[in-house]
């Protein structure tokens, strides 16, 4: 797989003033709303520790909780399927649908189905898939991946959406008022929900002791998708398990506060069994999760509840947009999850970070995101996936900086260059620093020379 | 008290005045300060790039240069963070562990170890924006972080408030990373510069004359952005203000 060049894609995004300014501002608003909400809860830090501990406990007893969950779900009348990878997940979903002659599937947003690339799989087999979440549908209609796990089209301006809708649902390309666009999407989507043969949702939390699942949305589209058609399929990553119903009291308090800075999502829906005359299927998906669980430094990332707080706070993400990460998961969490799927393809993502640590601080389940980014860099270097220039530069740096003599010679060269070279030479195209920044001025003498001179006096 | 001064590579080469201010200040406060002459760098550029193998010899040299002192003090938060938390490429000998435990960033050394609160010689009659680098703020924990629910504290402010005439402005995003990030500043140059530009404009909008920080690398990057835009902002290290610089 070709390596995703985050820096190049980011540079393009940075060059588009209107988009970067809106994107940075909008996501920063989410971060500040989060801060305001969190300030209202004196025990917030305690909640984070508790949430992290519950997830830690569940993950270290995952097999037991999964079996308990399955037992209870089956007792509730749910049909439970197990998928070891994306391919198996897609095959199972397709089989459920085709056995019932289902041709139209409406679904709510699910990062897992993105991860499995389920939509193209089903569409190639004659099944129409409709995303009912507004942002997700915008992305589907524009044939793009979601750029954010909570607000999938946040990189688009309303005028961009107007163009997409004009092309795909025939609205006026100059009509970019948000209520009008949302209403237009509603008008084309509601009839499809009524006609649908099957509905699909993801899952935010799967409760082992009840065998039930909880789905959190703001548009109510998951409830429509799950409740209108006779067949409901829920795709569930195996890391979504929590042991007890009471633990929802911790996570539900944190999810939307962290994500959007609202106390709770508009809809928090609990599904436990099929409706009378209907069917409910769970597809429990591994797709690399148990392998990640076995990684000493990285298993912690499975605690993620997909709130997107790390993306909202990340100064790099806000200025490069989710699409520049080239994977299902973007931002800081993407930098540590995507490499577990394909190290070569995503080897540059851990370098799309200043290691500032803000992501770790906002994470409601205390994933040490920036420390994992640091660790991933070591793995990328060990596996020799660093770009050649960087690898060579680090080798030279290591030699020069470990030799006082070479170091002093290099300092002299640098200071002389900055002091003596004409501007045109100094700011040559290879000087990446100098493209948008002035170089520091060369001092009269280095600190070391000053110190030696002083010692002589 | 035997103190070794660590002047990181880029401060030695480009901002000697920061090293000078640190040395003079420590001496004013009664420390006996050594400057080991064979010092180079802490190994952070290689370490942050994931290149542990390439960092090992530099880290070994760092330990050799700085072993045997009561304290190692440096006017650079990110370098101290590397020594304390990431000096893992070298052998974790008794000496290495001791050096790592005894290395302090200047502000925390003044605040926590020397417990200085008076700087009678210091006067800085200017409007300044304080830039807490991510290294000092989130790694060394020298101030309250905006993301965390904790009582307010700020070691740099606790020191600076004793400087006569100083006035502080508050930018909209005081905690936001300025985008230097080590090699990030060249490998992700576009994003890095944009972050720097946003940072200096935020300070300027709120009327800062100076941006002050405990990290010269952030200052070098921000100054580069500000000068290119001719914003007229000035940049100064906290050591210089505490040592009595007037402008």
C-alpha cells in the first residue's frame, strides 16, 4: 500500500484560507464547549479514572464478558454472529440481507462499517445502502470518507454541501442555508427509511450483564433505522463491551460532553431484543482488535469510546482536516490506530503531531495518546519505514551530536552560514523553515565561546 | 550546592543570551555553577524521530558530561522533558538514572528547589504574553492545563509576578501548541507555520509587546513567523526577565 503523505495533503488544506479558518474555528468551539460542560462536573477527573479503569478491567477479561454478552443476547432473542475480520463481517451482513431478499438498507453512522468498507461491498452485490446521518450522507453523496468520527463533514462549508446536494438530489446550488439543506436531505431520506427492508446501526456500548446495546445519536436517525424496518442489524466492535448496566452511568455522562460539549446526545437508545415480529442481529467484529489487545504498548487504545475529543483539541488535526490522514480514523486517535491495520501505509501519521499532549488530557478514558504516538515512531524507525531523508539525517545528527568536536564545528558552520550567506542563497527552495519563517539571527559568539572568554578574565 | 548548566545545542548556537542570563541568574542566587565544556545535545531530535539507535551515543555523552552534580539545570523545557522522561536509548546505569532524576528546567528549579520568590533586580515595564510550552506545561507540569479540572497554579507566573512593572495579556488560546514540535517544524512545515502564525497573531491581537517563554525553541519558531509578517512582536526568555533585562 502506498504511504499516506499527511504533510502534502495538509499543505493543500492550509493553502485554502476559507476552509482552514472555518475548520479550526468550528472544532475549537467544540473543544471550548467541552471545557465549559466539564467545568460543571466537579468529579470529572474522577470519572475519567473510573471510565478508564472500567474499560481496562473489561479489556483484560474480554473473552468472559463477550461470552456473557452473547449468552444474554441469545436469551433475549437476538441472533449473534462472530466476525474475525472485515471480510467476514461484510459476508455475514450480506448473507442476512440476501436470505431475506432485502434490497434497501438504511443505516446510522458507524465507524466500524467504514473500517470494514461495507458500503461498496454490499453495493457491488446489488444492495442499496443509505446513510441516514446528515453529515455521513453528505460524505456518501460526495464519495468521500468521513473526516471526523462525530461530525463527518466538518471540513465542508455549507456552500460545498449545496454543490454536492445540487448534483445528487437536485437542489438549488446557490441555496446554502443550513436549515434548507438539512430539510432537503430529510425529504429525500425519510421515504427511503419507510421503504427500507433492513436497518443497521453501530453500537456505542454493549452491556454484558443484559445483552443489550446502547446507541447515541443527535438526529434520531438510528432509532428510525432500527425501528422502522422489520430487520435490525447492529455491527459491534468487540471492544465496545462494558460489564454492567450501571457503568452506562459513567460513560453516558462523558461521551457527549467530550464530543460536542453537550450534556447528553439528543437520543440515547437502548436495544435489548427484537420487536414483535421483527429480527435483531448482532455482528461482533474483531478485525485486528484482539491482535492489538496483545500489544504491550498499544492495547490501551482499545479503551477509545470514539468521542472525537482528541481530534477537536488537536492543533494539527484542526489545521489539516481528517481527510489528510488517509484512513478511517483521523487525528491523534487515527495516528495510533491506523498503523495497527497497515504500518507501511500509515507510517507517517505518528509524525503528524507535535507531541503536545492535549489529546491525552481531553481523553475521557485516559488513553495516553501522545505517548503512544511517541512509541509508534520508534516502531516505524525500527521497521525501517522512515523516509530515507529523515533516516539519513538522524544518522548524521546522531554522529555529530555524540562528538563534542564535530558538534562545535557544525555550530560554527551554522552560525557562519546564517551570518554571511546572502538572503537569496539562505532562503533557497530547500530551506523549508524559511518558506514562511525568518531564520534566527547569528549571534556574535556562541554561549560556549562567551563562557570561555569570561573564564579567562 | 553543585549545579551543572546545560545549554541546549540551539541555544548555544542561536540564543547565547539565554544561556548567559541563566548562568548569571543562578550565580546571583548563590549557586556554584559549572558548564561542562564537552556538552552537545540531549538526544531529543533523534529520540522524537523514533531513532533510539541513533540517539544512544548522544545520550551516553550527556550522562558522562552531567554525572556527579547535585542538579543539572537547563533553560529549555522540552530538553529537560527528554532527559527526564525519554532518555531511554542509553544504558540505564546508576549514573544515567541519577542524571535523569536531578535534571531540572530553570523555572521549576527556581520555584521548587531554590524556592525563590524575590527578584529585586528585575523590572520589565512591558505588556507580555506568557507562552507555556507544551514541554513545560503538559510534561513538566509547571502550570494548570486548560483541559484538566484542577486548581489554578502557575510556576512561571509565581516568579514573574515579582518583576516590577510587568503586565500580562491573556490570549484566546493560551495553551495551544505553537507548532514548533522539533523536526515537525520542517517535516510538516505548512501546518507548523500556520500554527505559529495563529499563535503570534493571538498574542498580538491582545496587545502583547513581548512573548515570554521558558522554551527558546518555541520562541525561535514564533519569532520567525512574526518577523516574516512584520508584526513587530518581541521575544524574550523568562531567564532574561528574571535576570533583570529591561527590554
